[in-house]
C-alpha cells in the first residue's frame, strides 16, 4: 500500500486528487495539508511514502519544501504538481530533490502512473521534461536568464510578475520588505532588466506565470 499526502492550498483541488488516487486499491491518502506547517504535522503523525506537492504555496514554496523534505524525511518521495509548464519549472523541481513533476492539466491516469513511478523509487518525467533534461545535459539549450536565479529569487520574480506589491510578497514569503527589495535588485541585475514592467513582460513571454 502506497501512503500518500496531498499538499495544495486549495481544498477543492485536494478533494479532486483524493478522488482520483483512492480509486486505485494500492493507494491510501493518509493526510492533506495546505502549507509547510500542516505538512510537517501530518508527517509527524503518519507514515508516508509519497507527497504530492503543489509548487505554489503560501509562505514556503513547493521548491523550498522539497529541499526541506530531502533533509528531514529522505525516504519520502515527492511528486511536484503544478499549473506551470514542465520545461520551465520541472528541471528546477528535479534539481531541488523532487522525484517527478506533473502538470495539473494531465489526465487522471497520468497522475496515477506518476505516483506509482515515484513510489517505486524511479523518477517520473513527461515527454516535455525529458526533452528539457536532454537539452540541459547536452548543452543544446542556452541558459535562459531566469535560470540564473536562486529558488527564492525565482519565486520573487513570479510574484512580481503577477502584480504583487513588495509588502504582499514579503508576507507571502515570510520575509521583510527590505529583503524582498534586495531580491528584486538581484533579479534585475542578473537578468539585465531595468524595471518591473520589463520583468513582467519577460515572465509572460516565457510562460513563467499565467
């Protein structure tokens, strides 16, 4: 029996995922969480094999949670689930320690297959992510400017591009506004951009935000 925890800040999404997964007799959903704090509580109370984790969470992002899980619960496998394209976020997720990455628009059968794959100790990658991995390994693709960013900087970039104010971003990331301003300055410098308008245009053009 594969024991699963669902992590998404939308209860309706968790309910849908639970319905799909519990149709499989080999799966048991042992808990749900909306953020890192709730996930830690579930992990203290239950034995878990796989965490199905949304990338966009309040406070600590999915990418940061993957890194924390690798340190605190190394036997737990993480399947990252996101609305964002595999070729933009999947590689970053795998580098951070995720065992797989799946787009939320995927068919229910693919979700089941992905959970089975990571639970068995293998990596799950879609066709788009497999191509991105090949390009990365062979050097076929030039490094995009946003790939130079740290995970925190990348998360800040996406929030700015979504029109969030620095104060709101600071609250979301549990940081001080001053720290967020430092991240913003680093992002603009690393990416060769002049202001938030150029940053937002870049993010939309490269499908980093919806």
